[in-house]
C-alpha cells in the first residue's frame, strides 16, 4: 500500500491510509481529524474528497481527508501509542522522507 501520494505538487497521505496503517476503522480517524481540524489547519487547509471503495453490497463513496506531512505528523501524535501505531509512524516518516528526496531530484 502506498502511504504517501503527490497532490498538487505536495506530498499528502489520507485518512483511509492512516486508518489502515494504525489498524483502526476509518470513522474514528475522520472524527479525530474533525475534532482537531483547527489545529491541523495551522499547517495548511485540510482537504476532503469523496473516493469510491468496494463493499459486499457494491461500490460506495467515502469521505477522505487529505493531510500534508505536517498535518499528518501532528495527527499521529494525537493518537495513543501502541506497537501498531509506533510502527506505522516510523513507516510513514520514512515514506515522506523517501518521496521528498525523489521529488527533489
């Protein structure tokens, strides 16, 4: 799974990737983003978009939050640390670093 993507010449991740990475449902991650949206927006506008996803009942759409590197870093510091969250944080930091280095070339 790709953790970081390029969007409008910036590196971002999204709430679905974060939820999967920390092994949580998407709903509590979106709730955390909404709860701390003003904090996150100190580092840029939090964007939302609708993305399709497959369910047993067919295609559905889900609201996804797009977060830049600073917003993502802040959000994951608001999450409770456990082994899964810590491992995901390390992978995410490494992926942002790798993508930033690739963009600089």
